[in-house]
C-alpha cells in the first residue's frame, strides 16, 4: 500500500512539472514592483506580481504564447516565450518618458508634466517629422487647437491661432524667452532650424502672470536641444514638386573640456513663380532665406544662444521684378528681413538664475506702392529666485523689458516703452493628490501705467497618478501694435482709420482640463485629454471691415467679446506598433455690441487633426498619414454686392509619408502633401487684374461705385484668405546623423 502511494506521488509530481509555468521577477530602479500586470495575449490568463515582484503563471494549452507585463507609469514589457526557457529571471521596466516628461512653460521651472498644476502639451521632434515643413509656422498645423492662419494672399504672412484667438494673442518663446514678438510676429516664425528643436511646449490660456503682455491667449515654447545631447553632425534636406528646397545642418563641437557648442544652419529657397489659379498672381510667395543658430553651454552655469536670419521674399503679379519695387505699374509685395537674436541663462546657484535676451528686427518692405520700413529692438532680463519650504514652492521674479520701435507709416510710430515688472508664485502641495498654485504679476508700462495679472491653478490626481483634473483661472493683457501685427493694415487699397488711442486689451480665462492614461489588458495604451475653456475680453481691439468697405477701422470694443469651447485629444498606442492621434476642438466665438451678436473674422467653428503612424521594424519602414479639417470661417467682403462667399468652406488637408531607415543613421523619406488637392476659390484676390484701382470709380465718400466694368463695386483686396494656394505636390528628403 505504501509503495503504491509512493508511485502515485512521484507520478503526480512528474505531471505537475510538465505543466508549463512562466515565472520571473519584475524590478524598477533596483526595487521590486508589486501589482504589475502579467497577461498572456489572446487569452484570459493573467496574474499580478507579489510584494517581492515575483509572478508565476500557467500557460498550458496556449500555442506560441506571448506575455505583456505592464505597470502604470512604465513602458510595457512584451516577450514571445520559448517553452524551453520559461524562467525569465529579472525583468526591468523602464519609465514611460511621455508620462513623466519634464516641462518648464507652465511654471518657469523644470517640473514633471504629471506634477505641473498648469496643463502643458508637449510635442517631440519625432512628432513633427511625420509632416516635414520648411518652418515652425507650418509644422504646427497638425496640433489640435493650434492653427497657422495666412493673412495675405500675396506675401503669405501669417500668425498662429490658439483655440480660435488671433495670432497676436499667442506668445512665441525660444528656450523660455520672449524672442518672437511685436514686429517679428509677421515674418519671425520662419528660419528656426527644426533639426535643433528638442520639443515644443504649448500652454493654452493666458500666461501673462509669468510672461507679461502678448501671452493673453497662450504660449508656444520652442525648446532647443542641449549641445551635449545632440549628434556630432546632423543633416536634413528635402525638395518638393513645386521647386521648394529646404536644408537643415547641425554640428556639435567642443570648446573646452566642460564647454560645448551647437551650430545650426537652415536654408530655404523657392524661386519658381506658379499661378495655377490663373489670377495673374503668384500662388506661393517666393523666398530666399538663411538662418544661422549657435548655442553654447559653458560649464554648468551659463548657456546662451544667438541666431541671425536674413530673408528676401516677394509675391505679386507674375511679371513683377525688382525694378518694379515700390512702383504703381506692376503690383508686388517685397520684404527684406534682417534679424539678430541673443538669449541665454546664467545660474548663480540652485535657487537663483538670470535670464536675458536681445533681438533686433529690421524690415524693409513695399506693398504695391506703399513703403513700410520699420525697426524694433527688444532688451529683456529677469532674475528668478526659487525656494522650497516644506509644502510650499516659492518663485519670485524681477523683470525688465525695453522696446524701441519706429516705422515710417503715415502715423509714424516712434516708441520707447519701459516695462519693469515683478511676479510671485506659490505652489502649495496640500498632499500627494492636491496642489494649489497662486500667482500675481505687477507691470508698469511707461505709456499705459500699472497692470495687474493674477492666476490660480488647482490640480487633483488619483493615487496612481493615472488621472489628473486641473482647473485654471487667470487674467491677461496685451498692448497692441496694429502695423506690426495686422498685415491687412498695410496691404491692399483699404485706408486705415483710428477712432481713438488704443488702450491695452484685458481678458479673464477659465479652463478645466482632465487627463486620463489607461493601460489596457491587451497591452495597448490609451491617452485621453479633454478641456473646456472660456475667455472674456474687455477693451478688445476689433478691426471693422464692414462699416466702410474701403477702410479698416480700429477702436477698442465698447461691448464684450467671448471665446469659449471644448477640445479633446485621444492617443492610442497599439502593440503592433500602430499609433493613432486624434484631436478635435469646438469653438464658439462672438462679439456683442449694441445688443447685436456677430462672429469675428477668420475664427473657425471647429477644427480636427489626426495622425496615424505605423512602424514596420522588420523592414525599417515608417508610414505616416497626417490630416486636418477646418470648419467655416467668416471672411471680409467688400460690400453687399461682393459676389464671393461670406464664409469659407469646410476643407481637409491630408499628407502621407513613407520613411526608410538604414543603420539608425540614414533616412530616406518622401510622400504627397495636400493629397486631396484643396485650394481656395480662384477669385480670392478681388480685382487682381487692377491692383492699383486705376479703373475703379469712387464717390465723394471714397467708396467704390458700381459701373459696367465693375458691377460689384470691388477694389483690389488680398485679405480674403483662409488657406494656402498650394495644391497637391510630391516631396523627397534625406536625413543623416553621425553620433
């Protein structure tokens, strides 16, 4: 009997030993991870790790088993199992960089994106590679809630709208410093070498408490690469079927044992006049531009950079040449831009730093026969002191900004503006889940006097930090410079009228943001980001195109202006190396005056963006499909007889790209832009055949009169613009790097 029991015991142990179990221990940073999820794909089998990080999972009956180990805040571990080797030993999970990336734009100090009480969107250089463009301006067209807006059919000037607000409310920063502003908002966004940009941080809503005037609608912060973290040499160049060519060159060099430099050169050229819509004008502005960027890091305390940009651009009638510049025979808009920037940061210690910048922007331009020469120089400096005391993190800043501006318009502006300011911020960490941030800024504008801008931000996270709710309330202000910011004031035949001195615009903004990150059992990762926003403006400056079709009338609004809406971002990362990014923004913008509610010009009702990326690692191929859809926008007409549509149509822009990688150093890429070949109506430029209104009859009030040759009483006007005239085109490019 005992012998029989012994044999039964031996047989059962042998059978148990034949049941396949996969086992291992999950670690991170030398510590075991308790509660990590272990799933067998394609089955309902799974388990979690114990307090020692150990798991033991039965995989019997499963052919070609593959397991996924996931833990919140870490990248998933995926492995196809070998039935002869089921003891996986120690498994190290790596932190999810996207979940815990460091941002600075929301609070002026480095902080984990998860911990930031201010919602900050981050887009890496890799994100923008899916749709290569010759300028940062165009690259942002695939970011939800951010829309590059063309403002002129002739010279292709533009600005960047955030959540439906005009581009003059968007502050552009480079490495956290106000480099692109005022005069440079028109042409200063070109020529920033994209190969040297590490990431782009976007804050939607007023940031005037930290950055002062011009940050009334949001901030776009271009963070350049740290020299020591870049490739020794990088090269990126592409050409398009239209004849465009763009080249970015980067070179890292050593100055000394503890000092490094980074040189970047960008060159863009387009010199092929194209008139596919047959209106007699160039469809795309011709440009010849060079930008030289140099960044230095000396020791651990000092980093600074300089940039020089020169650009020669023109657009107009296709038979225009340099000899016609400024004349009234052949219409052309010719702009010479020369720009120098210097900016940097010096750290005295871990608590005190000094930021500084200087930029000089000169513009020599003609718009038909209108001459506009202007120069703007901005000097900026601020001390930042950061001190942590128990649950409080204090930030104190002393800032000074001097703006010298002059032009030769009929109004002949010549301004010297001194803007000293002080701001204080306290980030109070109530507990692990609750954070409150309070901030207040005081500025004294030498022309407009004292200005206060407060802010309040509150963040609530769950224990696992998988979901975060943020509430933001803040005030913003902006001092307008019409001739530097509104291109319509210079181009075309409309006269400019100021009813009064323009006071600074003010705004109050409220924003609720909810972020959720979900790790699905199948190993897929889902990011969900939703926001509701509302901005109330006072003293808003609204150009009036309607009262007199031959004038643009500027005045502070005696009423109220409201922009409100909601946005949603959805990012899905599948196990088969497929990534889908979807975004949609709904905008309700209106102006109330004298009991009437009107829609502002060039504000879309909705916007959608999407990006699909598929990595085929076995072939080293990447397929990218990007797209955007823009809803109708109100457009400026030239009176009741104007036959053009008062609203733009809903339109889609779709791009596709294929990238082939060799040895992680060489990349060949190419594709098609504007796959649907969308272009605006051919009559976008009114009376393009008579740009100097030589055959227009005006009455005694200066208004165009309907005649047999001009039945719609139109004048020359290129401000009826909402999208580029560039149609479908091929592009081919090559990238190379030497580490």
